[in-house]
């Protein structure tokens, strides 16, 4: 029998608990990616929410030995693009070539990585380039790379760009350099049925009994993320083993939720959100809540997100309803004031580094860019905040 950490694998390609999902067309995402990679001269764009398995899909289809992964945040400047890609593939940054011998026609030359040498290396070694988190690159770099990739795919380089939805539309989908040269794979968030297959398959292999209501709660708290589901299930196994349990109950489940937040370092992110934008000496309005004391609007927004049920995105109307539900007096904020706070919150997060990109206020909707952050809000801040 396999060990739990061989069945539930949060941070890499799982074997026992890999789930094949179906597209609306009736084909699998694996079949769609294979098709896209076999069309010469095309760039493949995989767009979908964070932590839903875009990278794992590529690893499953292509194989780890043939996949070169690089993040958009690694792209430091136009002059270094192909050097960084080549080095990620295992090529030396520079070296020397020797010809002839010491007695006759001896020559020693220094070579450096070039775009052409990188393209040849990828072709000779049957490699595929995965540009993960493309949205982390600056807009200038995204435009430059789109221009570079047009020539690279024409010369046979197979490229996959993975990014969040609504983050790459301008530079990839509508880029004139790539028009007619893109295979687009839009991956939606996982549905409840597909998520439930992970614990069903995994716990069956480990011969652990799991009631249906536990499976249901696991699917809800995983917030459409297979990675989060893998993490929670693994921690259930760790706690069950330490307590000599063969069946999972609700007490163990809630402990596993809290246990799963121990490696989630979002304290500073929460602190920045709670602090919000400087009020320039003006006193903020505070609102009385039943269990959480007095909170200003930034605190109310956080607590509203943490309420049941968890959603990967929430419209303003639903968020407003949650905020009003939290307030226990008649001092209700106006719609415009809440929207101004959301706008200010977005400015604060934009001024921080990439690790603070957990929320996005856009088109009258608040998007949760990191499902792990929402899970932390629900289970990682102590009993009074627990869902």
C-alpha cells in the first residue's frame, strides 16, 4: 500500500489522485493540449484561475523530462530573455569551444547563449517551454516576449503560456503579432463532482473510510482548487495516523483545516489589507459586529469574504449583503463608500510586491486570485474567525 504522501501530492504531479477533466465539447483537457502542441507555428495559451492545475496538466501531457518551466516573474529584461530560458533548460550561460591541436591550427573561442542556440537546443532535445504566471511579467516584458515568441514558434519552438483569466487579453489574445497563431485553452474552476473524485480515489487506495458529508465539506472548503484539496487530504492522513483513527469525523476534519494553514504565510497580507489606504488624519467610521467587535470597512471586507460559503469571486451586490449582515446596528455604509474602499484597497495591493496579489477589484466584482488566501481567512486566524 502506498503512503499518504505518495497518494496526496499538493505541490507536484500526482499519480493515484490525478483527475482527468472533460471539456464542454466532450474532449479531455489532455487531448486538447496534445492537439494544440501538434499544430506547428502556434502558441498555446492556457488561461484559468490560480491553483486549478494548469501546470500539472502540462506536466502530465508533456512529461517532466521534456518540459522547461519558467515564471513571468523571472523575466528581468529584454536582453536576458533567451539567456534565462536557455539556462532554465540546462544550457551553460557561456563556455569555450576548441578546435585543432596544440601543434597546429589550435583555436579557442568563447560562446554565449543566443536566441538561435536556445531554439536549436529545444528542438534537438524535444523540449517544450512553459511560461507560467505570465501575468507576473511587466506589461513591457509581456509585449516584448509576445514579439519574440512569434518568431520562435515560426521556427519550431513549442510554447505554452499559462496565466490568470483577464490578465493576458491585451498582450496575447489581441496582440496583432500573434493573431491567427494562438491555440486557446480556457480552463474553468473545478466543479464539485471533479473535486470530490480526489478524496474518493485517494482514501479508497489508503483504505480509509470517509463519509459522504465529509467529502462534501472537503469539496466546499477546497474552493475549486485541486491543490488545496490535495493539501487538506494529506493533512487529514497525518492527523489520523497520529491519533490512530481509521475513519474521518468532523472534529478531525476541522483540525485538518486549521492544520493545513500552518504553512500559509498570509499574516502580512492580512495586516496590509486591514491597515488599508492612509486616511490622512481623518478618522474612519467603525461598525459594531456581534462576535468580532468594532471593525472599520477594511476589516468588514475581510470578514465578509471569510463568511460561508467560500467563493472564488463575489459580485458587489453579494459582498454588500454580507457586509450588512455583519453589522449589528443601524449605521449602515453607503454603496459608494464601500466601492471607494474597494478601489483604495486595490491601489494598496498594487503598490506591494507580487506576493500581495491575492485580491482584485474589477468590473464590479471582487476576485479571489489565491484560493489559499481565502482558505487562510476562513481557518488560519484563530477560533473567532473560523468558518
